[in-house]
């Protein structure tokens, strides 16, 4: 009898659901970089060992990197087609944090059980403002058309109602507050501070697309960075500045030094970038209110419709900007030189700003690994992985203690794992073919479920789970 008990104990100690055998295991927090076997049980990483492990399934991954699945803090496309290309890019968690969704509870409900990768969102200031101005956003959109809800001042009563709406969204599990300040130019400095205070009440962070780009004063990108760092200092809310590259443009390094200065003074400020020279946004949004050409230093022909490659003229711009129908437009406003200086910077996390129409949706992570780690050799692999896993996980820890188990390849962590070939991983998406999946990801595990197996998507599994705020 004793023998049976001992045998059972022995078996359960040795048995794992899945074993990833013989890969180069990399963990950016502990700096482990060694050949190890990884035992996965119950959706968790149960064992990392140089001893052989036995499992229900053993996947040989010799010569491949075994890393935490990438965490994308900035993903607008939350549909299955976008999730599919994210998975091939190594992403196991993709969150809508920049702007947020109009209705957090509805978003969570619609995704549960239907998601390839983990999902979550911030509460949307833009959407709350639209709602209080009695022009709620149309179903499926996150940005309003330029109009009274974006351009007019809010009364103190309206600001109170926006705050109440945001508190309700926090209660529904939002991971913070999303503010696209440039999309609501009617929001005063005080409205912005009040919103930061509303997030700070719950100890939640603010993710923000800042008020303006370019060098023209008043209203430069430098002023925009000052505004949000000031609001963070005044309110105590942690701050994450999204796509510093596409807001700060030529002044990106200066903006990064401002962020470094704020951090040196004890403020909790972080930032991110994506590795492309063009941005993409809604052509009828307030971002294109008068003055955009001068501020961006570009012309109509630098705006391109993704589906057709059509370059805009003044007439076509006026038509699309005034239209009630929302169309995405690519905005070619940055230089390769600036992108190349930004991506390796130690303060930069990688985040895609992904949505269908722009190659960053499918290619961001593989592109960084191919171009900056392998080809240009300006970024060590471990550092690149840190920008894609540990740094975003640490940012998420403001919103949920569950994030301590993400972004790490350690015993006890969630089994969100990417297995890729560092010699071949590469993006395939282009401005002409933005939804081409990346190559080089051999295995992708989401919460211990294999989603990509031997380079192919497993059909009919939806292991993605909601990531909810602490409320
Ligand atoms: Zn943005």
C-alpha cells in the first residue's frame, strides 16, 4: 500500500501536461539564458530543469528560444483576424490601452470564450466624453468624428458625469484610464488633471496619446509631454505615454530625456514605440483639425488609404475628413533614422498600436527581433525580450496583481510561452500586404494551451482569457 502511495507521489511529481524539451530558455527578470526543460501543468510553468522531464506531451525545441509570450499594451484590432496575426508574431496578450473601449463590460462579455489570446482594456475618456455630449460612439468604433464632443469645452457638471462614467468602467474591470487627448482637443488642462485624479482614486495608471505633435509653440510635442508628466505629478497616477515615436517625431530623444528626468525625480512614467515610419488613424478624427499639416510638417500626399494605396489630395482629404464614415489613413511622418534611434533606447517598451491596415498589426515583434537584434545588432536578444515581456508586465502590475505571473519564464508563472527560431524569425507584413503573418514562431502556448504548433495554428481552441483590473 505504501508502495502505491509513493509511486503515485513520484508519478505526479514527474508528470507534466506538456514538456518543452531542450530549448534555450530565456527570462528577462532573472537573466536565465540556458538550455533547460520546461514542465507545464494546469496552465502554469511548474518546473524548469536541466534534468529530463516526462510529460503527457513532449515537444522537442532544441535550438529554439523559449521565452515569455509577448505582451502588447497597445492593440486596437481585437477581432480574430488580428489576434491570429498577433499570435504568429509571438503575442500571447494584446490589450487595448491607448484609447480603451466604450463599454468595458460588453467588450469582456463578447470576448470571453472567443479569444485566441488574452485581452483587456482601459476605460475610455474619449468614449465617456462622447457619451456625455450625447453622441455615443457608433458600434465597433473607438474614435469619434471631429465635432462638438471632441472640440467643445465640458462644463463642470459634464466633467463630473464623465468621471462617474469612468468609475463605472473601472468597476467593470478596466485596467486603467485611456486618454487620446489629441482626439478631444476641447478637453482643457484642468479636465485632463481631473481625469488623472479619477484614475488615481483607484491607484490605476493613465495611458495616453498626448495632445499634440511637432515643434510649433504653443502646442508642441514638448509641451504635450510636460502636460501629462505634470498631471501625473499632481495626481499621483502612474503614466504610460503611448507611441512616443509617432507623437514626438524629430524630438523623440528629447521626449525620452524628459521622461528619464521625471523618473529620476521619482515619478512613475513609462513609454513605448513601434518600429515603423508611418502611423495610422481615423481620417475624420480631431487629429486632423486645421493645423495638422504645419504641425506634422507633411502634406496631403503623405496620407495614404491602406486598402488601395491611394495618396490623398486636398479635395479627397476634405471629403473624407468631413465624412460620417470612418476610414483609416496611413500617416507618413517619421524617418527611419529616428525609429532606429528609438527602438533600442532602454526606456522603450515594444507595443504595436496594431489594427488591420498597417503592417505593425502583424509584424511589430518579429521585425524588432529580425532587424534590431539579428541584422543591425543594436539590441541584445535578452534586452529585446525584456521590452516585449517583463517591462509591459511590470506596467500591468499597477492594474492587477495577476500580472506578477506574466512576462516571466519562471516556475509559478503563467504558461504563456513563445518558442521561436532567432535565426529566422521575421516580419512578412508590408504596407501593401499588412496582414501577412510573421515567420519563425514554432510554438505558442496561451495559458498552457498550444495555439501554434510546429508553425501552424491549432484550430478551434480559444485559450484567451480576460485580464481585469483590481477594481
Ligand atoms: Zn495614438
